[in-house]
C-alpha cells in the first residue's frame, strides 16, 4: 500500500501504540522494540494478543511473531511517499486451513494499512477494525 507520507512518519505509526491504536488495535503495552514482548488489545472484542518482536530495523523493517511470523517492510520513494508491504507466513493445517488463515490475515492487514493511510494522509480515523464485526463487541459499561 502506498502511503503518501515520509517513511519516518509511516514507520512510527506502526511502532508507537499511541498512533497504531488510532487505526488498528485499541491499545498496546509499549512501543515495538527488538527482543520485547508486547501486548495488543482490541477492547471492543475483549481480546488481546502477545506479540514477540523479533526485529526492528528503523525506517526499513519490522518482524514479529503473532503467533506466526509477520513482516512489515517500508520502502521510501523519491517523491516522499512510502510503500508498505506486510507479509504473513507460517500458516499450518490442511491446505484449506492454510488458505483460510491466509485470507483472514490478508483481510486484517488490509484494514490496518487502509486505516493507517486514512489517518496519516487525511487525519481520519475510520474505525475499520471495530466496524468490521460490531455484533461481536463486548459490553463493558452496561450499554449496547
């Protein structure tokens, strides 16, 4: 996905949970730092995930295990934009199960990229992850 912002800004959006929480998860325990395990929360669904940060190469690459490997690469372009590629791998099970996992992963990361693009380019928080499955939201305050 091409994001029309400099690589410094795009990379930071994925390592700083204060920014990432505006387009993907609701909160994260800390910045992505190599060797650290962080927790990402999707409070609207009542779920969280432990993420092992395997590599952080500033402005170039992020590699995590969640629980399978996921890699972001950031390619700065001469016009000041950034092309972000997310590659998920390591799916297991039957061929049909692997395909289902890959499709689900692609959908989720597409939401994350689109949400990041909207936030960084236009200052808009789309709420894609929360709105994807509103009937699955958990009630935390007694209100629907």
